[in-house]
C-alpha cells in the first residue's frame, strides 16, 4: 500500500506538469524513478493481455498489466488534472516568471539526472543526443500543420496521439505542442467543463498514441538503452529555452478560436526584460525557485535511486510472470 500511495503522488506530479506548457510529465516520471516501468507497463496493454487472462483469469491479467502500479498512477494523473492542474494554470497566469523559474530549475536538474544515468558513454551517443535536440526544437513548428486536415474530429484524435506521445518523452511538453496546434485552450476547457465529446475523441487519440509509441520506446530501451537515454537527454536540453523566464514573444499566429500560438521567442537577460516590459524581473525570487526546482529533482532522484538501477529495471509484471 505504501508503494501505491507513492505512485499516486508521482502520477499527480505528472498530471500537474503536463498541464503547464513547456513541462513534460515524462520528466517527472524519469526523475522519480518510474519511467521505464511506465513504458513497459503501457506496452502490456495489448493483444498479449488476452493470453494472460486465459492463463490466469483476473489475477493473471492484473499481474500482466501491472495494475498495482498502473491504477494508482492513472488515479494520480486524473486527480491532478481536475485539481492541482487548475492551480498550476492560475500560477502560470498570475506569476509566470516564478513558475517558469521553478520549472526551468526542475528540467535543468532532470538533464543532470538523465546524463548521470549513462554509465558507459560513447562517442556514437552524440548522434541520438543531437537528434533529440533537433526534434525538440523542430516539433512545435510542425504542429500547426495538423490543423490543415480540416476534419475537427480527426484533428482531436491526432492531437491526442501526439500529446500523449510527448507525455512519454522527458523534455517534450504535450501541453506546449497542443498550444502550438491552437488546441490547448480547447482541451483544458473540455476538461474543466466535462465536455465528453471532445474528451472522448482526444482520449481515443491518446489511447492510440500510447499503444504505438510505448512499444517503440520499450523496443529502443531494451535494444539501445544507452543511445535512447541520450536521445531523451537531447529532448530535455532542447526544451529548456521554452522555460527561460525572461523572454519576449516575437512571432506568433492566431488559432481558429482566436488563441495566440507562440512561434518564436527572443531570450533576454533579466535587466533587458525589465527595461523592455517596464516591470520587475523578480531576479531573487526566480533564482530561489530555480534552486528549489533543482533541489526537488535531486532529492526525488536520490530517493528513487535507492530502489532501482538504470539499465537493469524490469517492471513488476514481467518479473512475476517469469518467476
């Protein structure tokens, strides 16, 4: 039960992070030590579950799907999206510099965690690192192309598949990709207002994305663990500029619902930001929260490291079945 409670709160952290554009729930999963178990557990939800049910009925299916992990995690994510996420969204509007500072520190420390997880670094790992950096920078600019499809239902399904795939990637924010599609406000309003039509189509896309992308990630982690870690590190490093507190939006477009879609930022020093905006850069508070984000990640990773080793992790379902 103690483990389930811990997993619930880790899920709540993932849900809150994914509600904020620029932050990835996958980053939270990684630094709290549940990332690989998350990927392998999601992979279990497929045709193989039918065989597990035939062999062991409901107890066997529960073990195969690792429900003792999956259920509290999903409950934590759902509870956060309907509660804590609202607080995060309010903070994003009321105190954007402070919130960006905290998450910048959190994501920067996450890069240290992922980099430190690589035990046997090789020069060949520069390639996946650079690919991750490039994709993290290019993906947001490609997202508006989804709107060209024209069919609203299909757009919502594709948006769900893309957003949930981003959730599985540390450093890639599903919320930010939704923002660049012009759909962030639509999805958040649907969650607040319990619009089951929009949430159903979006959820269908999420299900498709989970089934496909989790299998790809599980394959990469199993066969190319070191290179995959470097790819994830590239995604995290590539996401850092989006969270730099002192920035100016220099290019944008308006979505179909009038929502502002950011395209290009100019990154400033605190002094230049204060001159440009005529407001305080809040440097001491922002730096303090950056340090708080770094400290939180290092603390979480230290606790998580006591219970697992990178590269040798097996989800509970796999271990039990083999035994």
